C-alpha cells in the first residue's frame, strides 16, 4: 500500500466521529424542543445547559477534523 493511500484511509477513518456528532446534536436539540414544549417556564435553565452540551459535542467534531488534517498534511 502506498503511503499517500494510507494517509487518505486514516483521514477518512478519523472523520467517522462526525457521524456520532451529527446524531448527538440532533438528539440534543430534539430533546430541547420537546422539553421546552412541555415546560416553557424552564426555558432559561434548559437552554443554558443545552448550549454547554452543544459546545462539548462540537469539540469532538473539531478534534476529529484536526486529527484528519494532521494525518493528511504531515510528512
């Protein structure tokens, strides 16, 4: 196997985490909408907590992207 082909395969494998990130974000915001619909008075608490969770989930996506770029563009 050629080294450039191995880099492309490794970068593709590292980006698989983005699938989980998409599922996690969809689940987070669908649950947020359902919770606000059930209890509108708790909106402020729910939104602040969900934004923290959003940031943590999104950091996984950024980490996967950085790992893919490191694999692709290092010697």
